[in-house]
C-alpha cells in the first residue's frame, strides 16, 4: 500500500522510501522520517492537492505525487 491509500486518521509504518526522489528523501530524513517511522494521515486536499501527515509530533505537507511513491504497511 502507498501513503495516499491510507485513510485519514489511520497510522502506518513507512516500509520503502527508495522510489521517492533523492531531494525529497533528504528532506524527509532531515525531519526525522525514515523507514520504520510511524506516520498518520491528517488530510488529503482535493483536486490532487498535497497530503498532510503527522510524524514524530510534527505535521508535514507532501505533494501527492511524492506521497504516492512512499510504501507503507499497517500493523493490523
């Protein structure tokens, strides 16, 4: 499953960041987001707008294109 398929308010762990561009990977690593980190979808804006995710107590906005390249898994 990719990050944009996660329902609002649900949590998942990041499984794979290798398909994201290197500049976005670097930005995420600088913010403390790495494989194994728990993320929560706070909102998906309409018309292919950005995704708001919560990670380590902070909210981060990602382009939907970039978020759709991040593979996650739920712990259910």
